[in-house]
């Protein structure tokens, strides 16, 4: 079995390679130049140089796929990756199965897993696809042995000319790498609640995160701290949810957490179904009590 991978993100590339290790041979193609991506067991790393024109990248992948004896292509599900997946599959007249997070092989088909119903269900499906976008942010990232050889390819310019690339402001926080996350929801009730909870976040050496209302509607926390379906996907060792009801769009972003602690004053809040430890109570009374035991 041989796989071609594309990822324009270092973290996603590492996760896809870790996932494929032991399933077959794989070649990584990437616009990401960080040396560390060559330590994940790829047969080779194709460094794509030039402006990241999706059509140009899709045509490189299309040639590589035709000539390299590949069985499948996995494209990390980033903004650019999703563009490229549709262009690639159009060029080759192959169907895409999007957003998978697991892949197993039958004799003639593959069994994929992906989330359905807004993250409420896991769909296990038999697929004849050869093209997949891979949902990252929920899988492990473990380096392999050795260092992969590198080749470079120049990205041809497509019909769209990229005049300038302006990098996004540095992310304030790398929630994906955080070991402990303290996430607050609408139950916080007021912006000043952030300062009140801050000593707890510091005491547990955690990172603040929030539900969508907290980050997007009220701006009590910055937007890059939103966890969920339309926010970040995190998998900390401990996820503390304070005043979060646990709607499926939020759960979709934190269900990879190892241990979930929930504080909510409503004993029927759905977050308790996800929680390993649940405390029914007012977060402003519960948090100081936890603090007094730290
Ligand atoms: C397309 C789409 C995408 C979305 N994407 C996301 C996403 O990425 N992330 C996300 O979070 N949401 C997302 N949402 C919104 C989501 O559906 C919910 O509306 C949101 O998660 C609710 O946030 P919450 O739990 O903070 O608020 P609420 O649902 O209002 O819950 C507040 C909770 O706080 C509890 N509470 C109140 N006061 C206290 C107190 N003093 N102490 C303890 N508990 C208290 C209440 O009992 C309640 O359970 C999305 C929605 C849509 C339609």
C-alpha cells in the first residue's frame, strides 16, 4: 500500500504521517519547510517551492500520483488542503471522502470513520475513494526513525496570480499543544469573570479557552481561543469546562481530551455526559473551593 500525503501545515503533516505509519509506505508533499517533518518515516519529502497556488499544487500532486504508483492520497484538511482536494479529484475524476479521521482496509474497499450530524455521530462507511481529506487536531504526533530524503518541486503559476502574501498575526496561543485547558462558557456571566478565574488557570498552569458565545459574541476571550466545530480542536490531558452547557458544536472540538472536568449549576447539562468528573454547582463557589485544595 502506498500513500501520497499533502499538507501545508507542519502539525497536520506530522499527525497524518504518524497515523499512516505501519499501514504502508508514504511520501509527504508539503509547502512547510520545517526540518522536523523529515523525521516521521516518509519514504521521501517533496518540498513544494513557490507561491501556494492551489491549481499549481494540484497539478504537481496529480503528476506524482499518476507516476509514483500510489494507491491513495490523504490531504490534511486545512483551508488550502480542502481546495486542493477538490481540484485534484476534479482533474483525476476521482471522488473524495472528506474529513476522515480513521481508515482501515478490506480486500477491495476501505472503511473510513468521520463525524456526522454536527459531530454527534461517528459514521463508519465503506468507501471506494482514493482521495481523502484527513481531519487533524485529534490524532497523535509521534516522530519515527531516520530522516527522509528530500526533493523539491516548483509550484507552477496558475491562472490566478498571487501578488502578495500577508501572514496572519501570530496565534496568541497554541491551544492544540496545551496540556491543561480551562474553558469558560456563557455561565461565566460577565467579562470580569475572566479575571476571577485567571488565578485558577495560572495555578493549574493551564490555558484559557472558551465556547463560541464567550469568544465570538461577547469577546470576553479572543476568537482564537474558541473551542469547537467552528473553532479549535484540542486534546489536552485535562479539560476543565466551567459554565459550558456542552452543545455538540462545542464537544466536537474537545472530545479528544483525556480527562474532562465539568462544573455546571444545571445537573442535566449535556456536558456531564462527556465528563469524567462532574460538579453540580455555581462555578464562582466551586472554583475557589478547588483552589483551596491546590
Ligand atoms: C454552525 C455552528 C457552529 C458552532 N460552533 C461552535 C463552536 O465552535 N464552539 C462552541 O462552543 N459553540 C459553537 N456553536 C454554538 C453552540 O451551538 C452553543 O450555542 C454554544 O456552545 C453554547 O455555549 P455555552 O455552553 O457557553 O452557553 P450556554 O449553552 O448558554 O450554556 C451556559 C451554561 O452555563 C451554565 N451556568 C450558568 N451560570 C452558571 C454558573 N454560575 N456556574 C456554573 N454553571 C453555570 C448553565 O447551566 C448552562 O449549562 C456553534 C453553533 C453553530 C450553529
